[in-house]
C-alpha cells in the first residue's frame, strides 16, 4: 500500500493495524478522527508535516514487516539491527585470582 495524504485512517489501519501504535508513539491521538478521515487532515489537526509523517509511517511499517518476515540484509546487521540475537556468553576461566586458597 502506498501511503499518501489521501489515505484514510480506515485504509491505513485495515492494511497496517500497527500504524495506530506508531502514530500514538509520535504523539498523534487519532481518537477524534473516524475511518474516513484522511492522513492530511490528521497532520493538519496535529500541526505535523505530511511528508514527514508519511516518511515515518513508511519506514516504521517496512521495518516491522521485515522483522515479521525475517528479512534482514547485511546493512541491517552492520547497523546493529539484530535484536533477536542473544548476547555472547563468557566462559569461566579458573586460572585467575578467583582460585580457592585451598587449591594451593
């Protein structure tokens, strides 16, 4: 779905239910709008730039879809975008100063 100023809230949320959470995170309360309200109206009411908000939505929704599909490319990994990996486990080394005094 290509998001534009003419995209209605109904279209956006039908296609991307997580968009409501993204908008809320950016301080946009959509409770005063109905499903026929257009994104341009929401931006105007919240004094937000339409192009900026479209960019945020597009980027966030694409990232969410990539995570769901497991689609990571080398650039994502280089940027540290691999939250699902567990940190490396350090192995104990008994040769250090933590030795028991009885072991002498």
